[in-house]
C-alpha cells in the first residue's frame, strides 16, 4: 500500500539510526562516513565490483575537517583502478576497494600522501564480517552492591580481567559499563567474574546485540510448549546464525542467542510466528524494563526481610522492656528450663534466626569483600551484630557454668539488623526514584513501528506493524502525522509533523521534511566521585581500628579505675561497658552516605536535563560545565537561525540577471553550506516564482538529481573559509570571498569594495562572483539572529561567563553580528581547524571553555573544548563530538546546562558535607567521648538506626533536584553570580 503524502519515512543504518541506508534513499552518505561503521556502506562483489576486487583499510592522519576527508576521498577515487573509496573523519580511516591487477597497496598509500596527508595500511579486515572489529561496550546489571567500597571492589576485579579496556560501575543504578575485546574475553566471562566476586551479574545490553529475550503469548498448556520447542529445534537446523535457545515454561520467556552478522532478530521472530500458523505472538522485553522489574523485586525482597526481622525482634524487645511490668508473663520468662531460663531460650532462638537466616546476606557480602581484599558496610554490620550476639551467647554459657550471670544483649543484635534492613529498604525505594525521569523517557518510546515492505526492485508493496525493538538497520518506516518516532533516523520521503516531546520537552509537534534528522529516545563518573571512592577504600579499616581503640580505651580505663564503677550497667563489668561503646562505633559509621552522594545526584540531574531538552553524556561532562569561564559560539546556525536568504543581487557586466543567477546557482548546487542553499533557492524562485516544495531542490549532493535549468559543472571544489570553484562550459567560475578572488588574481574595484563593505556593516555576507577571469557580480546574504541570542549572551555575562564568537565569516560581518548580540570578543575569518586553536588559546591559563556549535566544521572545536554543546538541529558529526546535546535548538539551554550543573554540584557538596559531618559527629558520640560530661551514650541498636537513616537522607537530598526549574527567558537577566 503506497504511503499517503502526509506520511514520513525513516531509514536506519548500521551503527546507529542515521542517514543513508542506500544512495537512492538518502543520497548524502557523508553523515555515515563521518560517524559510525563506514564499512556497512561498502559495496559487495555482486554489486558490480567484480570478483577479483580487493579491499584494504588505511589509517589517515592530518585530517581536521570534512573538507580534508573529501579531499582524501577525491584523491583516491581519481586513481585508476580504485573501484570504491570511503573516508571516515573521526575514525581517521579510509576504506578502499580496488583492482589488484592495476594497483598495489603502496600505490593507494602514495595517493593519500600526495594529497598532503599521512597514511598507513592496516591489517586486512575479515571479509566474512562474522567477527566484531575492535572493542565492544556492554552494560551489566550488578546486584548485591551496598556502598562505594563494593563499587571499588567490582571495578577493580573487572579492570584486572584480561581483555577489558575500561570498566565503570554505578552504585545508584547497579549498572556496570565495560569496554572489552571480544576476541580475548566474552560477555559470559565478565558475568562469571562478577559472580565469582560474590555479586549477582547479568548482561543488560551490548553494542553487539546478540541476545534477545522474548515474551511468548499463546503457550497455554503442555502441548503448546512442546510445539514451540519443536519449532525452535527446526529453526536451529534451518536458519543459520541461531546459537542457542531456551524457553522457560513458567515465565513463558524465550531467550535466543544469535549471530547478528548472520541473522537479524526479526527473521527468527517471524519464523517462529509463521511456524505456529500465528498461534504464538512474540514481544521483545525492553532491557531497561527488565531492570525496572529487578529493582521492584529487590525492593520487595528487602521489605520482606525487614518485616520478618521486625516480627522476630519485637518480642525480644518486649521481653526486656514490657514483660517485667506484667507479673504473670515475667514469671513464665523466669521459669528455669534446663540450664537457662525460658526467657533466655526464647531470645536466643529468635535472635539466632534474625542473625543467621535473615542476616545471612550481610555475612555473604562481608565474606566476598574480605575474600577480595576489600571492606564495605556489610563488614561493619557483620562485626557489630556478631560481637553483640556471640558475647550474649558467651554470657549465657558462662553463667550456666559458673553461676555468675551477666546481662545479655540479644536485642542489640536483632534491632541492629532490623534497622539496617529498614534503611536498605528505604534506600532502594529512593534510588529507584533517582532514575524515574530516564525510565519515563524510555517508556515514552512507542512500542510498535510501521515497516514498509519492499519487493526485490525496491518498490513498496505493503506495510506491517512490528515491535519497535525489532527494527533493523536499513529499514524504512512510516510515521503518521503527530505520532512519536520509534528510533533515530533521517526523513527520506514526505513532509509532516512529528512528536519529539520525549526529548525536546515541547508538546507541540515539530515540522520535518526531506533529509531532516528525527530522534527517538553513556555512563561515566563525575571526577568528584573519586574523592568518595578514596574515602570508602580506607573508611572501614579506619572505623574498625577506632572501634578497637574504643574497646581498649574504656576497658583499660576501667581496670585502672580511671572512671567510677557507678557508670557500669547493672550486673555489668568493664569489658561489657567498653564492648557496647565499641559496637556502637562500628555500626554507626556509614560509608554508604559517601558512596551515594554523587551518583544519585548525577542520575537525577541527567534525567532532569533530559526532561528539559538537554542531553548530558556522563557525570564528567556535568561536573565540568559548572566551572566554565568562556562560552565560544559559532555564528552560522548557532547564534543565527541558519536560514540564510539572499537580499541583494548586483550584476556588473552586460550579462542578464537570470543568466547570472543560473551560473551562481549551478556552481553552488553541489555545496551543502547554508549560504549555498540560500543562493540556489533564490535563483530557483527567480526563475519559477514558487516556494521550495518541488523535487528541484531535494538533494543537491547528487548531481544526477540537479534540476534541468542548471548548467552542467565539472571539477567542483569546496574551499573551506573561501568559497567554491568549478568549471562551466570550460570556463572557471569562482563564488566566494575576497580571499578566493585574490588567490586567483582577480582584482576588486573600489566601487565593488564599497558595495561589499556596506553589506558587511549591515551584518550581511557579501559573496563575490567571477567568471572566466572577470568579476561579474555580488550577492548579499543575510542570516537572521535567533530571537533569544542577545538575551542569552547578556545572561551568560550575569552568571560570570564570558561569551566569545568565532566564525569563518569576514571581520566586518562578524563584528556587526557581535554588536547586535552584545559580544565583545570576536574571532573572524577562522578556518575550521583554527577554531580548535582558538579554544586552546583560552585554555592556556587553566580556564574551562565551552563550545556551542552545529556544523561538521565545528566538530574539532567541540572535541577540543572542555564542554562541547551541540545544537540538536545540527549535523550528526557535531552531536557525536559534543558532551551536551541541546535538543530544542534554543540557546537558552546553554544557560540551562550551566545552571543545572551548578545546582547539581552544590547539592553534591551538600551531600558530602552531611555525610562527612554525620560521621565526624556520630563516631565520637558513639565512642562515648562526651559520656563523662553529659552521661549520654548511644545503645548499639540506636546507632544502627542512625546509620541506616543517614544514607536514606543523602538520597532524599539528591531527589530534591527533581524540583529543578530552568531559568526562564524573562528572568535570565536577573541571574547574579553566587
């Protein structure tokens, strides 16, 4: 069924949802080459290259911008014998297919070096493409971590694995992100290492998507299950690439392990459904939904443990506090049964269950930590409760043997475990809320997508609804007006409004036309977290040492009678008196609060930022933004709207105006620059008097699609910072600035210079045109400023950030634009590579610099800046190089990003102050430092309650960031330096 004219189609490619599945569908493959797996775009032998063709990869150094990669690619394609060539700027690689009968590898290397770049032939890629190249990144769920010390332990174990390049573990999300070499270690090997360390490990997702979990609907009985298992057996025999399948009858969950290079997930889902004649319906389980269910399961489990511990602990407390006031009950408890009283038997039995059944998790966690040479909160809990429990057992046995009965402290052990479990339960609830914003974004993604079905000739023959998680690279999807986009991609046909509220935060649909990018919905630590990690690594040993000193201090002090016996508890002795202080020190100390101070705040801030249209790529980027001193703006498309229009067209010869515009448009039609597009549109409008909705301007990057009224051009060259040049009817035409004309020996008269200067002083760009060695005309092009630009610049000054503008435009135009927005520091006529040098010049004194840009030419500067901010309407390469993505294409979000960073790290510092102050104050109180003067001491169970609540309070403090409201446009000018 053919799509309606209001429908939008998307195409997806390997390595991400980007532009260009095929030349017909997207035309311009530059975004693919610059970003991800350019190998996916390489043609196969059956596409016309011949069976004798050879393919090599080369490392190319010296490329700084898209013009450089185009230059290398052009040099390669001009070599006789080269059948296909593609160059990736960010990866600094060239992929070349050539005829080995005509060329050698060294000839290709020499061609690149002759173009002015350095080249090195890499090892031959695997032609079968069955093995992944380089490293993979996987996210693993890690259960059982309780504090920062656990995080340090897991990170250390993962980093020590052979083949692991990088490992980052987050306590707040219970996730670990691992970059590893799949040729050295597998995902299962990483999971096994996590489990060998005593934690629970499972794969969430990987950049190599080779496992999928499906929910199977329609298996209602044993016969259905046998039918499904039979289909799976046949599937493994008939469909290549299926490695392993497992169907859990209880949960009706099907796990499939497959080779993504051989078979796609949708292929075997379709095979299973068709094999059952439609009886079974399969749905993909979202990995983050699975994680959410795990979080709920952990929270439920913690609640069950807490309630069970409370149920068993309350009778122990009642026997000590309430029963002595009830004679009948008290007499029953005093009834001797064997060597002990009935009350002692009951307390011992109840607390033993609490200590070793309910509290087993603390012993297990402490054991695995000690086994790997680390310590954590579980070690403190196990030490404190064990000391109380085993002393009480010793006191009972000693009394039975000697007849001297000392008081027991079974209730201390039971209540300690109860309060710690309460704290853990509240903590799991609070931690779950820190990622609510991100979870909501995931849930906003549509569950299904409409796939357009093509025949072998590429003609649309129908459409079908599929699970959104079964979309494959290269699919063409239909998006109905106003609906949500299921994946990132590029519009290949149609014009419509789409709903991007999940990222932009705006409820109004956004207009998207041909070649527009559309969006559907990385983990790093903030450097400040290193402080908590260091403290956590020494915290527990320090606390244990302080506990021992407390025990020895009070015990020796009592023996030498440094304090009166009246301080001792009834029937107590110096050892018991000292032991209670010692236990209180162990259990009141809390490394959890320190460990949660940063990751919970970063998680909340990331979610809040996403809800406000600011995507943050990790905690390190979030932390750097608070310290930014300079914000460097690109001009075109960043401060301006990027919607240039021709305002003036003057001809200096006898040539007719229409022919002049046709010449200029013909030269500019192959350029992707916004000014070039404006000139082509102006010329087309001059000839046809109609808006740009026809196919005439659909794709200027493909010469075969140029409109018929344009002249044929040859030897086209785009010259960054100068303009373009090409030949029309064998004559050289130059379209650009003064520098371009002067380089070609063309003089500019005083009259023409005055015209250009007048244009530039009015914030327009003057474009000179020379044909066959003669200056024939000038064009004036204006790009309106964004309405919020001046206010944002003033707002940045108010918050202590100095705005700077850097542009490749001429100095007069640049200064005119800068005056309008209020920027004093202007860098004009800067080449793309020079923008990065401007950034470095500001960094020399140690200042942190943010760069805001939108184009391919901005990517070196975005990468060089301490904080790169890409405008969401910009190019894929700019977004890839940036630390922040401002999805709403609104400069107000620059202030939002900086303000959110400052608010977040103010909250983190407050969390650290609280966590440190808590321990600094609580430990001396628990140790009895103030007891001689105020006669106040903390029973161990009270100390345990304080410890449990301290981590909860830190998480709740981080959750207050959810109330963040970004500065409004009307109040930005009132922002002052804190």
